[in-house]
C-alpha cells in the first residue's frame, strides 16, 4: 500500500464484531461504547447483570449488541462466550479483556483468600478468553486482542501484590500472544490506564492528602476520565494499528515519566 491509500476509514470498525469482558460498567463500558461508536457490533459477557444502561448506549450508537450474564473465571465459560458471539454475529474480530478486580490490604494481611480470586479474574480468565478467540482468529487470518493492563504492569504493587502480579502477568501474556500470532495477521496489544476517576478511586480522590499525592505524580495535573481511553481503544482495534504488536500503551497523563 502507498501513503495515498491512507484514509480515516482505517479507524472504522464497521462490519466488525467485538467481545468486551466486563463491559457493563466502569472502564469496560467505555471500551464497549468506543468500539460501538466506531461501528462494531458488541458482545458483552459480564458477571454484573445488564441494567439497560449499556444496551441503551449501544442502541444509540446504532450497532447490534448482545449480553451474556456469566462468570468467565469458570473453566469452559470463555469457550461458550466466544461460540455465542460467533453464533450471534457470524464472527469474532476484536477481543477486549477488561474484566478485573482489585482488593487492597497490607502485604502481611494479603493471603490466598484474596490472591486466588484476582488471579482468576485478572489473568486466568483473560488467558482463556484469548485462547478461545485465537481459535477463531487464526483461521480467518485477522484479529485484534486488547488486554487491559495498568500502571501496575510497570510498577510495584503497594497495597495489592496480587493486582501487581496479574498486571505484570497480563503484559507478559500480551507479548507472548503477539509473538506467536503476528504471522497470522493478528495484533495483540495492551492498554494501560493511569489513575482514573472511577468508583474504585472515589476514596482516594475524596482524601485531600492522597488525592494530592496522586496528582503530584501526573504532569497533566488531573485524573483521567473514561473518555480519555476511548480513542486509544479504537486505534488498537482498527486497521490503523496493523503494524503495532506486543506493545503496552500507557494512557496516563504522563504518570510514568515521573
């Protein structure tokens, strides 16, 4: 292709279908809406019941959407999710592994009871979803897998060794899958949000000392908003990123620079 072939259509996701795990709330909902606004049909498996708000957003975006209430940490469920998506939309082009949990405790109090659920949700489920998605993407010689990483993919895990371990792990999984699937025209990348204004960070943002500590580490001097992640999501899911592979893209307001 020549540079004259480039157009904004490279960012279009019309005719594509996407699975967004955990897409009924938080950042996951923003990822789902971003892909929908770019034209993709959206399949959302989530342990959180669909309350209508996400479906309304999908309808307003003018795309088809389908929902499946399930627990993707249960062995075999990811295979069911992928099969149902293909049954509904005819194929699978994009997978966003965004389901995640984070428990906070001092390291001397952080035991297996807190460790195991986070490994199951944040890492093992993402692995099994990626494995099942690859079964569909390899034969069609195309696909995009976007793993949601974190600042904890690069840093230590103060207050949550399991979260840090899973986010380092998902970064490693991203690179391993990218290495093997690139020859099949499948791009696997990570998106690493910085500190965002979500329900999870309410306590920190409402504490003046903790809030200021975070902001002092962000050159942009503000918490991220969900909107800040949406363009990056579309880029990584689209034809525009076809030569981007195995990369962990931080969307952090400059946090990692300090």
